[in-house]
């Protein structure tokens, strides 16, 4: 049973976008590895930008600085 964990920042991904991510990841595993889509599990974790760091600073800080 394949398990895919997608982590994105919590910035308002719509239900339709999440459905597309789940369908796309499932399809990719089927096409590339021959995995059964009926047993493929996809989980999307949405994290606040304060809980995601790049280069020693939070995404919130980076985006504030870059604006």
C-alpha cells in the first residue's frame, strides 16, 4: 500500500486543488510503479508559514522581507 505525504503551507489551497493533488499523486504511482490506485493513500498536511523554515528563517519572515 503506497503512502504519499504532501506538505504545503497553509495558504488557502482549495478543495479542488487538493483533489487534483490526490488524484495526480495516485495516478503517478500507478503509471510509474504500477501501484494499485485503490490501495494508494495520499495525505496532505497544511502547515502555517511560521512552522516552515528555509535558510534559517520562517517562510513568514522571508515573505515579509521580500514584499
